[in-house]
């Protein structure tokens, strides 16, 4: 019965898969012509990056990612990030490698040896080869690792070679940065000028009436106003890379009332079968939407209501089905126990021939047991010698460095479960022999947390999910929308008539992974940038992890300066403000013909007189100090004269210079020189690569491949 229910849950899935596959085929077809024509994922200064080479590096890095996380598979988002990082690394290597070659930079084998094993090791070595007890770098750990490298698995050797390459590349970068940073020189005359700019000051009074008092109706805009603002500010519109603006609607697939009823019926059937199942664990793993957890767990790791229901249940008792957070739960209590959350200790391993732990071990299992018993007798009487004896006798590869230390490990970690299970009944500093797959381990319990109630339960979770029929219904709705409202005007009016919110995504870049509100949106982005997709076009339906989306390509912006027409709507508020500032400046200019007192002028324009001190280097929090053109006029204005009005980007200003204080005389500029060099070094470190990359001729074809 339970299995039949499970099949019924997905009965129409094949139909949906076929439908989505056809849609994906149609959607994916937009770039096929381009992909066939391009075999390189990009190039740097004419040097091509073949897709095969790139993909090989990606697979290498994905394998490292899997090893680091312990997961056999990675998510699509993680894979995407790995591809991005691989691209960035390859581009960086080509951009900087050309410069290194021109300069004749090298990292010799002797230099690399010193960086790994010398008196002043590289920072990566200092970071990764630390004594676990002290947290300090230990050169003996490096030497021991390298001695055993030939006996390690091929993957470990490959990782070490990559580690060495990373050290070498970092050393290249350090040399390159130092060459640029240490070439910096500032003549004394410039240091003197900089000192004056920082120290000479102007005490000023000024007014800046609010231009917001001018109504929009007065600030009538002309094409000339737009053009003037655009020409003056177009540097700020420059696009480092192309992007698009999108509008879209989403159809989020949710379970229907019928879905909920069907699932509730299935749950009733499942519960009846659950109560009579001979093997509740196998039953849960066969029918639950979440795999059974074989560990003892505390109540705070259980779904909210299940905690109290199980704690108050008897062994082999059942918790009937209940609904919580879009899922049904049922459970059977298997065991209760008082267990700690974590413990720490040490192990001394005695292995035997054939287990593959150490090649030089020839003893048999019987001989290993005798040796373990002998060591146990010694350590039981003197557990304080455990680390010392472990370093001398243990067969574990790292024992000589870490003394067999097992730092705090949690309940439920399968790698150390034999030690944890034994440690539950052990006393502090007690030693016990435990047989593991590596041999006989003498385990010393050092510390453990307080015991607390835990349970082991077979928990069956059935998620409340949309059926295949519901997915089909939503897909039909989305397809109807895409077909009926297939131009910009209809797209907007259709959303209103259908009661659907239009969402907006601005400045979406070619290699973005998500669009605001849409996960895993690469297909959306690739469609938006495809040459065949025109501005104003409405997309077919995109299936995005439980959400169907229909996209309108609202606008597309090329790399470089966009034309005025493309930014006209966006800059309108700024142009209107500039027009108001211009109008206000005219009114102030007219008023100043008959008025030279700044306080009377301030009263006439319903504003106040502000005071501030400014320098050439702009050391002032006042708004006027951020107006470069205005300050240029202030610095050449004679003291005591009402000057202005000066138009800025943030307002219009009338100014009186009350006093100018010259910089005190100074002969020694060492502090200024140190400050300049520090700033330059930081700039080199943070911006040198970006400057080289900006000058490089980089062709990026990634969007044609993923």
C-alpha cells in the first residue's frame, strides 16, 4: 500500500519531464549557432583559452571542492562558482604572466625550497603546518609530511603540487608588487606642496538655499538641458561590461487542495503500514522524504512538536501523523539514553600487516593484540605518559607530531564513533582498547561534556508538495501568459488584468548566476544576452526550481558610454535638479545686485548662514567641501567679498572668505613621505592587477558555454 502511494505521488511525472525537456530544447536552441562557431572560452591579449583546457581545470577544481567538503556531488551554484573562479585564475595568470616574463621575474628551485622548508617559510606554510596542541608553526610537521609524500595516494601528491604552485604564484606576485611599490619617489617640492594643501585653510561663511522649494512645473526641461547634463556627467554612465534590464512574472508552484487531500490519504496508509513493519528503519528509508538519522539526537535537533511527543513516549511507541511546516511527520521511538554532546581524548594505534596503515609493520593481529595489552598495562598505571608513549610507539602517521590527540569531536561523527561509544561509559583519564578498521587503538578519554537526554527514533517525513498535475497546470498558466502577452505593452496590461505582480531586475550582467527573486537563472541570462533575442521580446517559459518565469527583455546596454536616449529616463530627476539649481542661481544673482549682506540675503531666501573651515585636500564635513568646482572658485575669491552664486552638483552657494591661514613653516617632511609611500604600497597591492586587466585585451565567450 505504501509503495503504491509513493508511485501515485509521481504518476504524471514523466509527462511533465517530457514537456519541460521539449521547452528546454527550444529555449536552449537560441545559442547553438554561436556555440558551434566558437571553440575557445576566451582569450587574453590574443592568447586563446581553449574550452577543453578550461574544462579540464574546472574538473580538477571540482574534485578538490568535493574532497574538501567530503561530498560526492556539488550543487549547480557551487559548480558555477568553481567555473567562475577557474576563469578568473586563468585570466589572472595570463595577464600577469606576460608582465613577469617581460621583467624576467623567476622563482628558482632553491628559492621554492627555502619558501617551503627554510628559515623564513611562506605564509601558506605557516598557516597550514601548525602543531595542533600549541597552534604554532612546526617545521618538523612539514618535513614529516614531505618524507611520507611518496607513500601517499596520487590525489595527495597532486594536491601538494597544486599547493607548491600556489606558493610560487604568490611569490611572483609579491616580487612584482614590490618592484612597483618600491619604485615610488616623491620630490621634496611635491611633499611641501602636499603639506601646504593639507595645512593652509580658509574660514568661510556661506548660504545654500534649498532648490526643493522650486516646483517641478517651473523647471521645464529641454533637449539642451538633457544634453548638457549628459555631456558633463557621461563618464559616470560608462559601463565596464554589458548588462540588461528585465521585467518578469513568476508562477510559484504550490500544492493544491487536492494535492493536500491526496497526501493526507497516503500518510494514513503509510502510518498503518509503519505500525506493522518488521524493520522500521528500512521502512523509513524506503518511504521518507528525509533519510533516517541513525544517531542519538537531542530534542533541539528534532522538529518542534516531535521533541515533546517522543520524549514522553515509551520505547517502541509510535507518534501518530501530524502536520507541521509543510510536511507530515510520524515516528517510532527506538531507544533512550543519557549521552554527552562531545568529548576529546587521544589514541595510540597498534596495527598489523595487511591493513595498509604503515608499510614497515610486519606483526600479525595476534602480536598486535599482545602489544596493545602490554601498552595498556603500562598506561593504565601512568596515563600522564600517554602522549610521550604514543609518539614513540604509535603506528598512526601523524602520531609523532600530535601525540595521538583527538580534539573535541561531536556525538554522531561516524569517523570517531567507536571512540565516542566507548567513551560514554569511561571515566576521565581512563584508557581502553578499541578495535577499529585500522587496528587496535588505545583510547584515553581526556574530557567529555555533561550527559543529557537523547533519543534514537525512526522518523518518517512526508513533504507536502505539488503533484505532477499541479505542475502541469501552472506551466499551462505560464505558457498562456507568454503567448498572450508577447510585447511590452501587453506584458504590463496583462499582469494587471491577471492580478500578477511584475518584478524588475536591473543591471543584470552576462555572468551573473541569479536574477533578483530567481535562483539558478543562468538560462534566463543567456537568453537575455543572446544575439537573436531583441529588446522588447517576451521569453518562453523558464522552469526555475519550482517556479515558472516569463521574462521581458526591457533594455540592453553595451559596454562603454550608452547613448543619451538610453539613459534619458534614468537621469531625468538629476537633470530636473540641475535645472532647479540653475533657476535658483539666477534668482540669487538678481538679489545680489541690491544686497551685499549675507545675513539679509539668507533671510530673504529662508535659509541660514553656515560656517566652516576648508583646505585644498577637502578636510571638512560640510557639503560645500564636496563641491570641487565651487571650492575652486572659493580658493580664488578675495577675503571679505560676497562671492557667487556658484552652482554645484548638490546646490548653489554664496560665499564670504573671512580669513586665510597659511601653513606653518616646516623643513622635515618625513611623516608625509612615509604616509605617501604607505598609501602607494596599498594602492599597488589593491589595484595593480585591476589596472593591468583593464589594459589587457580580454575576450570572454563564457556565456556561450554556460
